[in-house]
C-alpha cells in the first residue's frame, strides 16, 4: 500500500506533542482505533514498537483518527462553530456565544454543601440522571489512598456524584473514560475547556468513540497545577500540610486551602521566610497566586479558551461565594437549566447583580485569547507547530484607557462537579 498522503501521528507528534503545545486532553488516545496510543504524564505516546515513538505504520496505511480528534492540530474554528452555533463567534464575544447568562446555585442543602461554587453542576447532573436525560456522567473523581489526586470517573448515581463534588486543581484526562463507553450510552462530560474542545472537534469529525457524549459542561479555567509541584512540593513540603486533612481548595484571587489540621502546618508556627503565604484569622491557608503560578502546567499557556466556549453549558465561580455564573450556550444547555429551575432544585439570579464576576469573566477571557500568539512568538522559528492560535483567535478589541493586566494564575478547577 502506498504511503498515506493524509496527516497522521507522525505530523501530530512533530507539530503538537514534540513542541509541547499538546493540552493533554487525550482525545487522540480515545479516537485511536488500533489502540496504539497510550497516555502518560498528561501526554500521548506511541505504544506500537514497530512504528517507533514518532511514527505510526497504521497512519502510513491511511488512518488519521488522531489528528482528526486533536483540537490543536490545524484547527478550523469557524467551521466547527458554524455547525455548533450556526455562526462563527464575533470579535467582541470574548467569552464565546451564549443564549443566556445566569447566576445559579443548588437549593438542595446536601448538594449545596458539597459543591464548590454553589453546587450547580452537581445538582444538574443529579437531576439529569434521575429524569433519564443521561445514563451517567464523566467527571474527575478522587484517587483512593492518594488525597487530592484526580482521575477520570464515571458517575451514575446521586451518591457517586456527591462523592466527586468539589474541585480538583490538578489535571485529570476525563476523556479517557470514553474509550470503552458504548455509543448507545448517553453521557454528560464535565471538564475543562481543552477537553470539551477535544470532544466537540471529535464529534464534528464524526469519530465514533465520542458518540456517547450527549451534554458537555465546560468549567472555566485559566490553568491547572502539576500534581508533584503543587501537592507534593508546595503544600506538603513547603507548607507542611497533611493532605489527608485538607477538606477544600479554592482560588479566589489567591489559593485558599481549608484544613482540619490542628497546627495548620508550617504557617501555624509563624511567617514562612521568603513567602507571603499567610494564615487567616479563620484558619485558612492563603497563598498568593504569584507563588502558586510556577506549579502550573506549561501546556496550559497555549490555551485561548477560558470560558468553555464550545460547551453546552459553561460554569465558573469567578470570585463569588456560593453562586456559579453559568453561560447557556446551546439549545440543550438552555433547556437543561430552565427545566431544572422549574423543579425548584436550582435558584437563579441575574448576572447583572454580580458586576465584579462579569468583569473577571471579560478580563480573563481577554487575556487568555492572546496566549497562543504570545507563546508562538517565543518558539524558535525553526520549530514547526500545527497550533499557533491563528484560527482560534479573533481581533481582540482594546480595553479603553486600560493597561494590559498581568497574566492570570490558575483560577478554576479540573473536571469535578461544582
């Protein structure tokens, strides 16, 4: 058989994986029909020994599933948005298209108590499971025996949803749960924007392993932390925190760590030299974003999408306490929220009541929109990359009389229900 003229793993490896522009979403691994792609340290890799790490004999024979799934390989944003929303996003729609915007929170006490920012996503999943709209949901859940590590998890009951509620700030490749999912199942996918983009592009390219995704929730996200750097080095070693006693982590302008540890770790003995981390009067560990930022994943710096622009529903706390800002993007996103509201399980307020959250949404969306171009400018001109953000970017209207804000530190969780 003559060599394939279609791009395949050799191109994906050279232009995306080797240049570290890969988001780690794992869509290519899930899409691979030969199952020769593996996943390690948030990167795909070739497992077929005859092919070698940088080539694929099946791709040479004509298989191109991996590049069809990759949302950072020669992305045609306009075509995808035309099919999904009926039109491309306008230049001034920095946070993407939306049919409606609401501030929402769960009214069920146990759901609200377990949720991260009002319990919206957890409540919505429970309602969708109980009404038969979905058979299950793919989320990030805890790794048994390894506190604050996240892993792809399939939840099918209310108790399972609540067991995964709250937020993880390290990366979980939730799409991997789709690898064995039957196309006949109806699943919700809850994850960060890069993974939603991988699923949506794969569905646009008609890849069968993604047929089970019936609804997507995009969790607004700037960056996620590396497990070892954030959990082991910063929290355990530097701040001397017992991760088994940490009950919640949040980011509200700074990293907040809520712990039941009696001595509160290193900060319980006084200030830490060379650090501005502090112990609040309420016993919460407060870490400046500047000190947490070095633990973020480098791949996240290529992401232009803060607000989950291709999800059915985008959700983020945006600095609020007890409320989630929701962007209802598609007909499904709008109808799910409206129908759940009608049952009384959710409470809604106008987003106009939260101008500070809307300002955060616009600011972080604007900053992130420019990231890929900035990263591309830092690459050696001799290094080719299939993703420079050009097709994903629109002209960003300048903010009048406003200086450019600093690049954001991690502000949103991984794919756990909120």
